[in-house]
């Protein structure tokens, strides 16, 4: 009955480290905790589905930031970390 806490593996888009480096250390930590504690275990429960050009992707809110990700089999691909005011500009190019 015990489930593996890390049921999904993580893969980061090559630009995600730059997304994170642009943020304050506090938000970097909050976002990494959300990814490692929530998205790795149950990405379907902790992410909202997206529409239009980002259909098939999901988003998780952390303060004013959004983690954009996609679930592919047992892998969670982190595509971007963006401020909500950007309206996901440029994220579709990372899919």
C-alpha cells in the first residue's frame, strides 16, 4: 500500500535555470519546494490545465509566479517559471 513518494521523474527545459536565477532567493526556494514536493508526487492534483496554444500543459501557482509543466508518461517536464503578468509570453516556444 505504500506509494513511492517520487512517482514521477523531473526534466527541466534548458531555460528554466535562467528563469529561476532571475528571481529573488525566497521565490526560488518556494518554487523548487512546490516542484519537488507536489509536482513529483501528484502533478495532476496540483496543476491546472491550460488551453489554446498551451493545451496539454498544466500550471501551478506559487505566489505571483507560475510553473508551466507538461506530464508525459511518468515524467514531469518543467517548461518555464514565469510571472503571472507575462501571460505566458514565449512559453509555447519551449514545448
